[in-house]
C-alpha cells in the first residue's frame, strides 16, 4: 500500500477537482507534502483525508492553489498525527473562510509556519494555536490575514 503522496499532482495546471474518495482506504499514508501544490484545484472535497489516520506531513499541500475559495469543515479531523503544516495554504489568496476548529484534533503539530501566509481574503476566527503546550512554531502563519475577526490579538510573530 502506498504511504507517500508527496508531489503527486505538483504543478498539474489542469487539475481543478478531485474526488472525496481519492485517498479512501489509505490508512498508512503519511506524506502529503506538495500533493496539490500549484494546481488549478478550486475545490477541496469534504472527507478527502478521512481515511488518512497516519498523515503527519502536510507541508505545502495546497500551496499556490489560487482557485481555492473554501476549506471544508473537518478537513483534518481524523489526522491526529500531523506534525507539520508549514505553508499548507500559503499564497491561496482567494480563500474566504477559515473553518472553526480546523486543527482541533491535530494536537501534535510542531509547526504552522506560513500556513495561511497571504490568505488576505480569509474571514473567520483564527484558532489560538499559539496557546498550545508545547507551543508550536507559527512564524507568519497568519501573515496578512487581516480580515480574521481576532487578527489584532494574534501574536506578532504569528502574523
């Protein structure tokens, strides 16, 4: 069974949609780094990672998907082993929503650096990830995300 999906569709300019079943039964899959990076993906289906119980590496997964407008609620709910989300949605300037509790079950994340860097259209409330113990790295996680309702209370290093 395949465990790595890193760079799977990286720079596949014509890829604009995927099935929610794409990673069905991929229980052992752990690496999704750059999977959809710089594609034309305009929609993330609900349940995409539901069977990815061992996912731990999601760096750059959706980076540069400028056609994305939403992030589905519960996208990472079953991914409790995530270690790194650096630049996961970096540069996705058209995302308009930040789901509540997107990372609620991903309690082992060590870095959120640049996760939403430049997502300036995003609204909602940023999870207070900087209050986790131990504190993950969050360098410019919410850089220029000034439409978030709690942007003013985000620590300087996180924005």
